[in-house]
């Protein structure tokens, strides 16, 4: 028997439609005609997911979400509305809704959204509890794959090497692993090896005894011992000085450290996660990183793709950054959204967050246009030919060529499968939901 899903909508036709679709997908569905009725059903028989309309007579879907959160903070909500109101969407996400869909709903997308919310979209072999994904914006198949692998390894004690360009979200994945594992109640201690001068990194990591060196007026535990019972996350591990690496290797192999100026080793129990934007294998070949340490760290490797390879994540992330900390979020114009989608984001998610802060501060209206974006980004906007009204290529031709190539590949896959989206998505190496997002983004019906 499939998961029990509660449908709350004041319109019988939508309740009936959702129920039929969900039951055909293997779920068990029950209906409620109002938020009040839905709340009574939640109290008597807790569902795995609630699908609720936002605008209903009396209490709204947002009210139902707010009231339910007090008693069941982890219960996932999928909100649906016929009125695409950005303020409602922002409020819903702040309250913890896992998704927000507008009517009329693409039924395939609806089922995929339900599966994603229940953590079963990636297949029956892995279920990520929705509460573990709180605060993580990941719509792309590539990031779903990373998170599934991260969840698989969370229960183990093995070291994890997280790689990716600067700004892709390596610390977010590390935090996800910590929060999903058995040490979640312990501390997560973070050290950026590139931000700490090499001369004091040993003291920072191993601690020191009072009087160990000039200025050491009192003893210090060090990050290894601070992480006892929890997780130690070392960012930019590739920047660790070569002369410190042997002591670090011994610490992670034995769980014992020698404080600077100390005369006996101290035991500590920690789970190690490390991250880098460098090619450590290349650094080993060049003598900048120890081979034995590389092998010890590279037990499990998670590679986070750059944002330019996660097209489905760009606009959800942009909207998240616009709404973060704001009572009323500004919204993106279609033109601004197209520019954001076309830009290659060399600074990845960090650059996107900075760009949205820039746009929010410059925009004096509710709608952000291309003119509010940083110059380096808005200069990527496709120009329009004055005579034909068609988009012209940039001088290097990159933006339009990439988009045309993507459209052509999708068309070819759909033609080969007779229009079957599931089989076309398999040919393209993406999920069905990923294909649906691409079709909408590219304006392909």
C-alpha cells in the first residue's frame, strides 16, 4: 500500500482529479473540503503529505499549513493555487511548504512533485525524509543525484571528499550529511584551511598548552577536540600546508592528537568531511599534496556540478535569495529570468546570491528587470534585431548557440520516442520532471 496523502480543496472537481491521479500512481488519497476538515483528519490520521489549495473560503491553505506546523513540523505540504501570487508563494516557502504549483497543473509534474516531497523521485531504493531537505533548493536531476548519494553515506563513519567549483554549495552538502547522520545531535565544527594562516593552523586544529609559544597565555582545545562526538568539516583542504599534512593524517587514522606544546596524546572521536575546489590528484602529481592523505580522504567522493549544469536550479535559487529575510519579495520579470538562465555563472550559487542582493537594492518597484542586474550579467542578455524582431547572437555566439543546441536535442529525443516524455528524458539522461522543466523554460509545448 502506498503512502497516505490528504487532499484539501474546496472544489470537488479538483479533489476528485487529484485523488484519481494519485491513486493511479500507487498512493492512498483522502479528501477534505476545507482547511478545518483537513485539520480534523490530520489530528486523527496523520498523512505522509498534504496537498492543499491556497485560496479557500474560511481558513486558507496557508492557515492550515501554519496551524499544522505547530504540532507536526516535519509534515510536508504541497500547495496549489489558481492565483499565482508571489507573496503567497514566499509565505508558503517560509512556513515550510515543499513546493508551490499553479493551476492548471501538469499532472505529470504534480505526481513528480509529490514523489519529490516524499523523497521517492530518485527511485525506490532511497527515501530522503523531507525535513532533511529543509532549506535546500535543488530542482535539477544532477543535484538530486548528489543529495541521494550524500544521504546514503550519512550513516557511515567514512570520510567524504566533496569537490566542486567555488560557490557551488559544498558546505550545504556537508551540513546535509551531518544533519542526516547519527552525529546530528553533536557539533559540526567548520574550518576553512585557506582562511587560516599556515603558521597558526596547527594550533587552530590541534590546540595548544599554555606557554607553548609566545602569546599562548592560556591553553586551547583545538578544532579536533571541539568536534568530539560530532563532525569536523575542513573546507579548502587542498590549501593545507604540506608540512602539516603528516600530523593531520595520523590524527584522522588514529583519532589521537598531540596539542602544540603538549607531552601526551589526547583522544577525540569525530566524523571527517572535507571539501576542495582544487584537483587533488593533480596536486599529488605536482608534489603539493601527500598521496597517502589523498587516499585516506578519497574514501567517498561527491562531485557537485557547477550551476551552469544545473539549469533547473537557477530560477528557484534566484527567487529564494530575493525572498530571504524579506516580508514581501520582489519578483523576476520574464526578461530578467531569461538573462539569469543564459548566464554561465562562473561564481556559481554564491555569485547568484550576490546578484540578487544587487538587484533587490537597485530595484524600486516590485518587478526586477534586466537593468537591475549587475553589468557583467545583464550584458549577456540576447539582443533583438530591429528589423526581424528575432534574437541576435552575441559577438561570441555562445548564449543562443547553447539554447538552440538544447532545443534541438530535446526535439530529436521527442521525435525518436514518438513524443513519449518518459522515454525522451531517459535518452537525454535526465528525469521526466527535469525534461518538463526544460520544456517550460525553453517555451516548448
